[in-house]
């Protein structure tokens, strides 16, 4: 827990995994339930939850990049990972090496 408070990369990893989970839940559970089962409540709940977590991910990205030591390619890779389903899960191994 202490690492999350003091280490920006650990914070980015944790929020990235949370962001990836909410995106997968939204795309693989809530949206199909909305369109296939006629149950819009899941998407109505998961949409804002994912939005809030995505903003947290962006703030963590900016916090890491502002600290310096990141190449442009690494910044781009980590930013795009937040936009792709399962992207943050694949990018976590990269962040773990930092």
C-alpha cells in the first residue's frame, strides 16, 4: 500500500489494471447485455465508472510523464494501452520493468 502512495509507476500500474478491468466489463458484459438482452442498466452503471477510472489513468500518466525519464515512444505506448481492450494488461509487464 505504501508503494501506491509514494511510487508513481506502482500507482500507474494499479490504476491501469483497474482501468483495463472496467473496460473489459463494459465491452464484454454491459454492452452485450444492453443490446442482446435489452438490459441497459449495466451499461448505464459501468459507463460512468469506467469514465472515472479512465480519467484517473490519465492523471496517473501525466504524473509519471511530468516526473521525467520517459522516452516519447514509452509515453505513446502507455497512453495507447489505455484505449485498447486488454492494452493495460499487456502494458503492465512493461511497467513492471520500469
